[in-house]
């Protein structure tokens, strides 16, 4: 089954960081549409527990990358703040206090990185737990495996 994700050039130099993350979000959405809470012989790639193993590997990889993405965001905001090129809109919670806004954002992102570290570890444990699991039911032709 082909999707618009299959036709995206992920190396395109014109791609913005935001559009790259949009692709990641769309990929997760596509996964959710292609799977269900039950396996099915009619869903290519979502038939047996080993399919979950493979998907956990990809999800672990994605989670690891998110930690770095958040670090890049944090460092970029702080660097621009240090140049004095960050303002805060009048009437906003941080009116005239861009330092406080960046500090609040960076604090929240630090918590997110910590949560992602835990998520990464738990996904890795889940994948390890099923690493030696195999399908033992009838094959797709109706015979026994």
C-alpha cells in the first residue's frame, strides 16, 4: 500500500525542520491507521507478534531522535536569546520578558527529554522481552507452521 509518505524526499535541502517533524507525525498517524488492537491477515505487516517487535525498533529509533531534536531546539533558542534578538509580545504572559519565556520553554523541554529517556528505555525493554517470540499458528494458506 503506497501513501504520500512513500514519495517524500527526506534529504531535500528545501525541507524545513518543521516540515521534517510533520513527516514524522504523519508517519505515526499512518501507522495508527494501518494497525489495530488485533492482528489481521489482511493487514500487511501487522499479522503477528514479530511485527510488533519490528515496529518497536522503529519507535525506539524515533524516540531517541526526539531527544536530540529537543536539545537542538533548546540550544537554538538560548543562543538567539544571548544575541539579544528575542522579544516577547505585549500583553502576553511574558510581556517584555523573553528571558523568562525561553527559560520556561527550556525547563519544560528538559522535562520532556527526561520523559523521552524513560520512554526510550521502556520501549527497548519491551522489544527485548519479545525478541525471541515467534508466530506458531496456522500459516496464511491454512496449514500448520
